[in-house]
C-alpha cells in the first residue's frame, strides 16, 4: 500500500503531465484517502499534497474540463480550478489529510 503514496508522488512531481496522468493521479489520491495510514505515511502524503496545491494551476490547465462536480467536497484534490485560483483553502497541518 505504501507504493500507492509513492506513485501519487510520482504523478504530482511530473513537470507537464498529460490529462490521463492527471486523472490517474486524482483517482489514486481518492484511493489513498480511504486507507488508514501511519504517521510517517501521512507526513509523506501531506508533502505530496503541498506540491499538488503548488502545481494546481498547471494541472488544471492540462485538462479540458472541470472534474470537481463528480466528487465529494472532502476530496479537495479534485477541485483543481478552485485550488489554482486560491478560492479553496486546504489545511494540510492536520494529522490526517483525507
């Protein structure tokens, strides 16, 4: 299961991801949210989430449509448009970032 976080990290760090890679990354993040992780894994996940927040505009630009309507608000990573324009605040200081 730890590989899921590492794979997510790989996608988040891509310089110019293709739309399919962005979708794969977001689906993987939703899968990761359903697992109870230990503190080391949560810390690694928060680091990748911070990078996703930093790259949200670039990730959103690679997509031709908005994806946020099909997913619950608790899955904030699907809200790339709102993350890109800073209209959505995500607190990653919490011990669990579901």
